[in-house]
C-alpha cells in the first residue's frame, strides 16, 4: 500500500455536492490543496450526454452502483430499483435531467430546524443563481402563460448550464393548456421559489447536451487534484480525529479536514466501516467501535412515483415515427454528433412538471395526527403535497411495453413529504459490500393517504375532456376509483425517484437525533464533515440534485470562512 502526500482537504465523492464543494474550495483566494476522490471512472464519453437519451443512461452498469431496496413490506415485498450514479458527476450523470429547486419554505424550514439562517431561502437562492447559467429561451410561439421566468430569479454565468429544451414536442403546449382547462393552475417558472402549478420543465441540459456535476471541475486551478477509480473504504483516524482516507490501494492524508460527500447511501457506509455508527451493528460484523452513533443510517427519506399511461390518438405526438424507426434514431445520433442538433435534442428533452396541494388534506385524520410543527410546515404556501411529470419516454421504462403504442402519453404521479423514516444498515464486514436499504415506502398512514389523494387528483386531470379527447386507451393505471384500488396500484407499481436524503442528519448542536451540526461538522470527531444529501434535514419539494449542489457550496463557504481562505 502506497502512502500519498498530504492535502489540506480531502473530499470523498464527485457527485453534485462533492464537485460543488471541491470547485468552491479550490477557487478560494488562498488556494488550499484539495483532493477529490471518486469511486467510479471519468464518464468522459460525450455520447453519455445526449439530451434525449438521459432517461436510459442509468442502465449503463459501469455508471451505476446497481443498488436495490430490501423487500418493501407495504409494496408486496417488491425490491425496488435504488440506482446511484458512479463516476465523475455522480448521480447527475445518470438522473433524468429534471432541474427543480423546490419551495422557498423548504429552505426556511431547514434554517428553522438547524437554527442557522445560512440555509434560509434568501441565502440559498443566491447560491442557486451563482451556480447556474440559465437559458430561458423558448421556441417561437410559446406564450408567457406557458413560460415566463424572471431574470432576478436566475443566474447567467455559473458553471452549470440549465434551461428549456430548444425544440418542444408538439403536444407540450397542448398539455399545459389541458391542465389549465381541467382547473389546475399554471406556473410560468417552477424555479422561482414557488413551485405550485404546472410549468414547462427546466432541465440540467442545454443545446442538446446533458449538464453534470463534472462540469464544475472545468477551469479550476491545479491546487485541485481529482482521482477516479478510487473508492474510499474507511477513514483514517487518530483518536477522535479524522486525518485521512484509505482506498483499496492507497492512503491519503488531510492536514485540515476530510469531508464525506458520497451520498445518503454511501457516506453512512464509510462511517460504519471506520467504526463510527450503531455499535450493535458494528460489533455484529466484527468492526471495532470508535464511536457509538446510533442515528447513523436512520432517517432515510425519498420521493416515490407511479405511472399513468395512455395511448394517444394518431397525430397527437410524433414519438412513434421516431422511436419506431431505428434508422431515424441512428440518423439523429449522427446529426447530434456532428453539430449537437436534431431529434435527440427534441424527443424526451422537454415536458411539463407541476407541484400541487391536495384539497382537503388538512382535514383528514392522518394529517391531524401529525406533530404540530410538521402540520405547520405542510400548510406553508409553497410546500406541495404531490408532483406530476409528463413526456417521460415511458416505453423505455415499462417492461413488456407494446410496440404499437410508442406514441403513448404518460403522467408520472409523485407523493411528497413522506413521513416514513427508513434506514440503511450494515450487512457485511466487507467495505466494498453495500449496506442494506429499507426506505419503508408507504410506511405510514399519512403516506398512504397522500399517495391515494395524489393519484386521485391526477386522475381528475387525465379523465378531464381537455386531456381525454386526445387519448384512446389506458395502458397503465388503477383498476378502479376506491381508496383500496388506488393504494393497490401504488403497491404494485411504486418506484423510487432516487432522492435519498437524511441518513446522517444535520441539526442543532444539542439535538440528539443529529449527527452533524449546521457547519457540517461531525459531532465528536474532529476534522470530519459530511456534506451531501445524507445531512439535509428536509425532503425538499424538488428533484434533489439541485439541493446537493447548494449543500456543497454552503459547506465550502463555511470552510473558507473558518480557515480564512478568502
């Protein structure tokens, strides 16, 4: 085993949080030496970034940890796909490219829970703006009611390019109009801090090219060292201080701090294999206990969805003509390689996304049984109860999809703010083995009530004449309208959004259920911080890659301030 030189800071994990943290630290005026360790490869092949293919990149085994949940008790004992990205960019390299920042009330709740205004919306929005180069241009003929972002809500010169697809499929605007006719509100910009209403989707893609967290590593100075194919196995500790990281082949030393940014499923694993975690689990697997921290791995939260799929009437979409013609897809790929244009910058590159509240939810017994603080949060103006997404290329994701239905129209239904708290637990003494993941989907009465209510609201939309006039058959949906039938459909079809959060929770210094403080410092271990979705104490109302980015940026700001690096 080779002993490597010492760095000021070592960051483990090159996903959105790790890359944002590494970039901002390395660019600090005092130029600290920073090492970024990534388990996977460089993901450098440009074809991995075809905008319209972002829905299937996760199928590439070398880019995906390949995780599954344990059998889910409330979902027919199904094991659910629990994909996590591997390689530079992390999960931003395999996700579906939806770029939403959530509700301003999410961040104000984060600030309340931690007693730290650094996480309030007024501060977080500034970080989002510095992160992004927003491209708000829309195709000709799009009205302001369909898309009308305000310049003051967006950034123009950040390293992450986000925006609308340059070409929109022919049924996107009709879908927005159908939503309005069905009585649902429209939202001209879901990234304004208020996501309520149906909006044209903003993507982490631009000009036909997927944007990933690895884009943040371009243009950084040489005081940042990036090492791929270097999976961290455990921390190097001297007493109660973290001093480095051990990989399979090497040891790396940090003179100031080690920061774990390996994500909500892998940061707990590294901690546990370093002897930091629930002592009963460590002892069971013959790992010496350095610090008994029972809450490590507890508190897992996620977003879940189920699909509604319909056969569209002839002529309503152009998808069958494209997806049903291999020659057309091959020609489109050649065009994309040549100049970044063509059908692969149109199909599955745009869509509609909406966040809504369930009428009458607050009057249900399941809502009334929640703790007062949770009820107050869920009743905030900008906090939704469910989400809808359209224009997913569902034929890639549904098994045994009928080949004559490629023009399908789909609506994915997500329920928000799940109250179930799952867990990730040690199942082997081998640091290369994954933990066991049990998110406890549909695990509380409230979760089941919100799942039923969200699906019922979505059915109001797809059955309304404004939408139903353009469909001719249902391909996937519940067998009936009763609570029991709607819940049964969820149990049969539930999927994870891969928004795993909360397994190394952040809180106030005195909070017994918090493993890190609001400065990301791990309690009881000097020189160690955790900065990724594992620490976030709210399940934000969005697709959480955005939250991971600003988590990394916020941690960098705190490190820069503490060490006088500015």
